[in-house]
C-alpha cells in the first residue's frame, strides 16, 4: 500500500474528514472492521485494519489491541452469520 500510494491517499481522505485521531480509529477500527467482518469474518478485519492504522501513524501494538477489542463485538455475525447460524442451529429451534 505504501509503494502504490494507497496509504497516502487514505491519509489525505481521513484527514479531510477529520484530523481527530479518535475519530480515525472509530472509522477504521470500528466501522470498517464491522463491514469486513460481515463480508468475510475469521480474523480478516484485524488483519486489514491494523496495517491501515499503523500506516496512519498509530503505534503497532496499540493498533493491534484496539482492532482486537473492537472485533470482539461483530465476530458473532461474521462471515455472513456463519457463527450464529451454526451456534444456534444446535438448539433445534424451528425457524418457520
């Protein structure tokens, strides 16, 4: 991303929205991670959002911890609901 210039574009875009670091963490670490968790799940949000935050200037350990904590909420709905589907499927409930 650094070589292609994507990080620079992302940095300009995020600073255009807000220069507030907390808001940047919420946009990338929270909202973007929720989107990626719903689409693919299985740890992908942390693997994608953490390097983006590091590229924006956050400390690596802080970025990892924030992304892991934020990812604890949407993980139940990740991979298009697979964890919830199989977790609740064992209860034998009728869905009709």
